[in-house]
C-alpha cells in the first residue's frame, strides 16, 4: 500500500535565487555590495563590471534578474549604458547606484527604463528593500517604494519645472561638460581622455547635443553655448 503523505518541499525549491550583476568603477564598492547581498539568502552576484561597456556585455551574456548600475561610469556613462541595455535586454530590471543625481536625471532614467535609484550613502539601509520592491513589480524612487510610475513622474516633472535655473535645452550634465570642452577648443580625443570615455562615446554625445541645440558644427555649438550662457567664460 502506497504512503499517501506528500513529501515536504525543501526551502531551496521554494526560494528562487535572484541573480545580480554589479557595475561600478570602484572595486571597494563592488566588493561591499557583493558581501552585503551574499550575506543574505536568495541573492547571488553572478557578474561584475568596472565600466559602462562591460556592464552592457555582462548583462547581455549573463541575463541577470537585476543590474545594479553606477550612474557615473567610465567609457560609457550610466544613462547611456542603461539606454543600450534596454534596447538589447529589456527584461532585466536596472537599479541605478549614485552618489548624487538631479531630478532631471531621475526623470530621464525612469523614461529610459530604470526601475529604481539608490543613493550610495543609503545602500546599507535601502539596497535589499529596493531589490525586493523592484522584483515585486514596483519602483524604488526617493528612498521609497512606488507603485504608480506615471503619478511619480508627473510629480518629479512639476518639481523640476519649479526649480529656477538657466535653460539647458535638455542637455544632461555630462553633455554640458562636453559643451564646455568644445568651447575650450578640445578635440574628441581630448574630451575622451578627460572623462575616461571612448571617442565613439564622445561622438554620440556630440550627436545628441547637436540634435538638442539645433546646430550642426562645433563652431556653431561653441557660439550657441556662449550666446545662451551654457558655459561660464573666465575673464
């Protein structure tokens, strides 16, 4: 006669391991995040990346559940890497790690496809909570779980429009830095060296800048930047 009792389901069969790639140019940060996550059940760091290009490659090859992506990455900045990954591997959930971020950058990141933003000085308190929020289908913005993205985006846009400041024509902080370099007469090679990025990335920045400002040459860009006070000229 067969035993009618069901076999107990093991804990490992119930809890699926969350596979994570950590992308940050500082080895100490990567090690700290890895140790923090792997000290808790259910998290596994399957890959690490020290720059934006490697973050893209690792994410596409390893197909993690979560990518923790530093906003300020060499070779390819975080937002550009985010854009590239979303076009090639849209199912991965990306949380940006950053020391500082503007409201406009938060809006841009969410519009591209980021699921959360965690400040580095709050990693200890927020990281695992943000991971669980994102894995549940919500977002993590401003240190809190957000279910209604459109409502939060509207709130952020109102906040951004209420902050007085010079008109930037939609240029990101990095693009404004590139504009400053162009006004100073830097070549693409000079810009690439200054920001530790590839010349191809510099060209991509310039293409975006030309589109946003409506100019078509470096000289026109320099004149536009000076006329519209996008840069500060030392006298």
